[in-house]
C-alpha cells in the first residue's frame, strides 16, 4: 500500500473504488449501481472542466465568502508557551462550517444532472443546514435525514434547516444518531434515485461520494497553502495541522494540498472523539484499532462486534459521533501519512474554555477536540513550530450543551 | 451445479404455477419461533428465505428493519442462525433454504468459514444485498465450488449491457427487483410494466430461474403469476409485528398468510 505523489488522493482509488486495495469500494444495492455510475461519469467529466471549476470558484467566492481567515492565536500561544498556535477559521464560511463546500458542489452537480430534488444526512446539523441553504439557492427541493437524538441536541441547526424550507426527517431507528441518518437517507435514495440526487454529508459512502466531498473540502488547504506562503514566505519547516475527524471531510480538505510534503515537515494529526472519559463507548475507530468492516457502502475501520453488527458510539459532539471513518483516512493511517489520536468529551470542553477565554474565537465541540490535542502538543514543541488548528465549525449550535456543561457564564452567544 | 432450489422450481412448473418464496428474519420474534415458523410454513412455501439481521441495513424498508432490530435485540447471532437451519433441515432436508443479508456479516465471519458452515448445515443459496456485480465475482465462485447458489439481484435501473454481463456470470437463479424501492414499498409500478421488464431479462437467458420480489402482498401476488417465482417478505414480517401487538401467536398467523398466498397462485 503506497501513497502516490502528484496524483490527488481522491483519484488514487482503483477501478472498483478501493484505496490501497482495501478501503472504500461500492457495497451498494444493485438499484444504485446505475445512478452511482451516472454520477461518477458526470463528476469525472466536470472536475477537470474549466467552465465548471470557474462556476464553482464563483460560488465559493461570492456566496461562501472564501478565503476564510488564517489567524495567529497570540494570547493562547503565550499562555501555552511553546509552538506558535494558529487557526484557520473555516467557520467564517457562509453558514458557519466547512460543510458548505460539499453542499454547494452537490447542488451544482444535481443541477447539471437535471435533478429537482436533493437529499442529505446530517449529524451535528451543519451538513443539513448547508445543504438546505444551497438547495434554496439553486432552487432544489430538499429533505434532510437526522437522528432523533441529534435533533434534540442540535436545535439551532434544525431550526435553520427548516427556515431554509427543507424538510427534516427524524430517524428513530438504532442509536438515533448520524449512522442511522445515513442509512435512512440511502434507503430513501434507493426508492427515489430516478428523480433525486443524494449528497452524502462527509467523505463516506460509496467511493464517488468520498471523492466529491474530498474534492470540495480541499478548498480549505488550497487557501491555507497560499496564506502560509504569504505569512512566512514559504511553507514552514515544521508545520503541524490538527483537525478533528468524524467522517473526515474537514480534515481531508485541510490536508489535501500538503499531501506530497514529507511528514517530518508537514505533519497531519487527526483527532477522533474519545467519548466521555468514564464510558467505554467512543467514536474513534482509527485510534482504538477497530477492525475493517463494511458500513454505508464502503470498507473502513469501524466499531463493530464479532458478528459484524455496528456498535453504538458515544460523543458529546454530534458531528464526530460516527462508528466508521472515511476510507481516505483509513488509507492515510495505513500508509502512515497521518497520525490519529482521540480526545474525550471532557478534554474538548476544557479546550473550548481555554480557547474562548484567551481568544475571540468560538470553535464548536468538534474542533474543540482538535484544539485539545494541539494545545497539549504545543507545550512540548519549539517556538519555530507552527501549529494550525482547523476551526471548522462555530459553537452556536452547541449552545444548549455548553450551557448545561459549563454554566451560562462561560458561554456568551450573540 | 444442481441443487434443491432447481427441484423446487421444477416442481412448481409441473404444477403450472410460480414458486412461492417466503422471507422471515432469523430470530424474529425469537430463535424458537423462527424455527417453528419455518417448519410450519414449509408445507406451503417452495423456497425459504431466512434473513440475517443487520443494524445498518441500507436496502430494506420499515417492516424488515423492525424485524431485524427485534431479532438483534433478542440476541440473535450467526451461530444461532446456522443452528436454526440445521434443526430445520433435520426434518425437512429436501426444502431449500436461502440466507439473505449484508456482506459485512460474511466478511467478519470469514468468507471460507461462512461457506463451510453453510454447507455443513444445509444452506442452498445466498443473497447478499450489498455485494453487486462485479464485486461479487470472487465470492460467487467460492459459492459455486460448494454447490451453493449465489443469487444476484437485478433492478429496473440495471442497464441492458449490465444485465447481460450479470446474467453471463449468473448461477441458475436470479432475483428481479420489481420497482425502485426498498423492500416492502407499495407496488408503484404496474404489473404489466414489471412483467415487461421481467421478460427482457428472461429473453437474455430463459433457463435461469428468475423470481420477482419487492412490493408483493396478498393483494398483488396474483397479477405476477407468470414469473418463475415470487418472493414475499415484508408482508410476513408485518404479520409478526401485528401478532405481537395483538398478543396473538405469530406462528399461526404467519402460516395463515402463507397459505393464503399459496392459494392465490395455484
């Protein structure tokens, strides 16, 4: 298994859609073979088409508002003492999170395919919010599948989805979280694939969805590459990129442009959700050595029992609360390009407190996991090491959880 | 490659009727009842499908999902499912049984070990919903070596070019999905159109027994009588759910449904 240079990672899968010969693929119902093949053909044609790229860039610029800021966290750096801590404030993007890139591209593709309806899954509610926003923008009718537990804990995003005119379909099966929302969304697509485009909310699902999402979020690292050069004159000699990993869409996008660098120069650190410190449940299949299994159409490391039943996860952050992980990250782990670790619920809350105390930045619970590990590592690193954390979502959606866990005085929301 | 499934189709043809295939989820609503249901309905059913429940199913509708979750909650494991088949076959060794499920179950158990167990307990065929062609080629070959049919699914969305390729690699039985739907959806395509699509498939190779499934109930079964076989699943799972709700005996109720289904296609 080898990571090739000069070929985008999304294009390194084999004919059947497997990265490294074993991650990904298309484990789907026969009914979906044709719609998936159609989407593959469309995407392969458009992703190198200049007009389409211009169109994408126009929407990214005028509507999403790229580039998002790269800022130095001076106070936090001073407090921690060690490496320089920076943040790429991806939550600046329209809607407040990185999910907008994938949502916009999917709507563009749906329009090109002549589809009038679009469906998507969501955990934290950002993928749903962004898809509903984009659907509205592009004149598509939209349905969002969301676990009943997530509907309860991410109300601000649920309200936003409804406000955008999309229908929220609550999913009551299983653990009532993201894993069940994705299953339900795929089932709906099986029955309606002739009229409806499906947007999988992360770099998961049958390989085409992994590729589309990775291609879309890579916008983040394209910007970062330019911003780092502007800031330092060249890519720093010691650069460490921290990102939370649930499905893995923001982290992949945050790293993609730096893939060919030696990891001694540009290191990738993925932070999974370790769950509550006292609980055995977690959402960190890469960190805790879960076995390879099939989930939502793709082979990946996934939390499961001996019989192949998918195990329930537990995490304070709905966006990371997923038993599997992108085939791209399984691949990056096995070729040792990225390293993965986990932060607990408590770690994430502590990091949120610290970041909001010292900086005018409000990372949601998902990136707070990444901040936790970055802050711990930064203490031990030299001053010329540049640590960048992707603050990929805003904490407004977590208002209720944060108030409950930390008390109202910690959490000021406008 | 001859096996009990072929004899079942032959027998139905001699009686000028389609074969009746019934699907229940193993362990629904208990291990014991699954075995009782199989024994009881085998009098009317030609081929028994036994579902291996999975908790991340992506092609099944509400009824089968409900049954699957119920079975998992009751603690059903693969070893129990093999036990059910073994016990059933002790008495009804000529009645064919097909296991139907998702690939992860096989993958975790190990393909070779899974097939050895199937052979040992008397499984005659396998349907893996999320292992389509060409991904299924290697596994289908392994099945062939054990004389177990690997039954492939064909859909209204399958292109003609693809149909030919799949059928070319087919074992003697295929499964045609009547419409764009998960299992148990309401029949939204007319029987005439379904049979038209079905005939296109049969034209490519008429010798392969092809059954129709999805959306088949007591109401609709008669209209599709011309097929080699018809599968009823969700309607039966629903009957189990209703029986539990009404505190009635699911074995008796399911048997009654299956008997009525059989009478409609006689």
